[in-house]
C-alpha cells in the first residue's frame, strides 16, 4: 500500500474525525476557561492579594524598571513574565478540573443508562451417572445412555 493510500485510510478513520472534533471543541473551550480565569478568577484573587495584577508581574532582564509588562515589551527588552505563567497554571488547573468533572459526569450517565446484564440461564447440566456435560433438556444421557431422573431433567 502506498504512503498516500495509507495516509488517506488513517485520516478518514472514524477515530481521527472524533479526535479532530475534540481538538476544535477543546480549543474553543480553552478560550472560555481563559476568559473565565482572566476576567473572573484573577480579579477575585487580586482582592485577596492586595490588588496584585498577575499579568504585570515580570522581571526585565535588561535591569531597567518598567511600570507594565506592555511597556517593557514595547521597549524591546526581554522579560521573565512569571505573572503570565501563574495565570497559565491557574487556567490549566481549572480546565483540568472542568474536564475531570465532565468525564466523571459522562461516565456516571453511561453507567446509569447501561443495561444491567442478567446472568444467562444455564443451557447444560451434569449427568448424575457419568458426570458428563449434557443439554439441560435431555431426558437420557448421550454419553452413558442412562435415563435421567425426572427432577434432573427439569433443573
């Protein structure tokens, strides 16, 4: 099989399409989580940390002092933007929690809607004379030809 055909088979597989949809939805969902963290969580956290703006926590590597991260970046200096890193960690933790609870809910839903399989009724029994396995409806053992007692034939 040529590489082109092999790639076509790979790309058109059902799992690949599911993965593509998952990545697209995940990217959109990441935007929602990022907005939630930046616009709701971080302002609340800043209230408890003395109104610290995490986005402006940085160290300019040229040794100069800048009022904001944007000002340092405009000046073209290299910066260690550790506040943005802290925000990214919070984004990740919240996203992971949401995905965890989503998967947990889906698993619980699958579990509750799944049919409970009842054990199948036995289809065989053991001959009391020769101990061979025989059909449950047999009245005579095909191995030893013994006639089975009536109670044995019905159980």
